[in-house]
């Protein structure tokens, strides 16, 4: 705007001075408003830059975390595979041991039956020998009795 006021109505120097001051004040308000607007936009731009920088840093942190978590996931998957292999080996070993245990149980059962038969035979043998010895009261001088007692003694000594 022009600093000279050309108005046919304003001829008085005081009036001209007053209007000049009003014009400067108006220009100052307009400039102040524009400056405020520019200042607000500058502040908003700086806030956006700060947010952008923060987001860029956050993205970098998230990428690092993502890589770390992917490595951990890879490590844990390998660990899981190793544990599954160990579990499979242990299950196979368990089945083998169960088969072996079953076979040994059968062998023990056979030994037990043989022991019971032998044990029964031993008791029958003891019962028979005791019966024969008890016969000595009936006929202690019989040749057959003496021969039988001597035979039993020989068997027991072996």
C-alpha cells in the first residue's frame, strides 16, 4: 500500500497523520496475523518433522526387534526339532525296553513254573525220605530199609 493518502476529503495534516497511524496499525495487524499464521505453520511443520523422526526411529527399532524375534523363532524351531528327535528316540527305546521286559517276564514266568515244579518235587522228596526214615521203627533191620537209607544219604551228600 502506498504511504501517501490521496483523498480530497482529508486535507487537514492532523487527520492525515491520524489515518497514517491507523493504516500502519492495520498493516501491523495484518502482518502480525500473517506472521502468526506463518509461525503456526512453522510450528506445525516442526511438530510433523519431530513425529516423522520419531516414527523413523520407531521403525528402525521395530525392524531390529522383528529380526531378533525371527532369529529367536528360528532357534526355537530348531530346538523343537531336536526335542522331537530326542522324543522319537526315547519312544523307540521305550518300545524296545517294553518288548525286552515282556520277554524277560515270560522267562521269569517259565523259571517260576520250573521252580515250583522243582520245589514241589523237593517237598515230595523230603516227604518220601522222612516217610522212609520213619519206617525204621517198623522194621529197622530189614536189608531193603538199610539199603534205601544209605542210598538217600548218598543222594543228599552229592
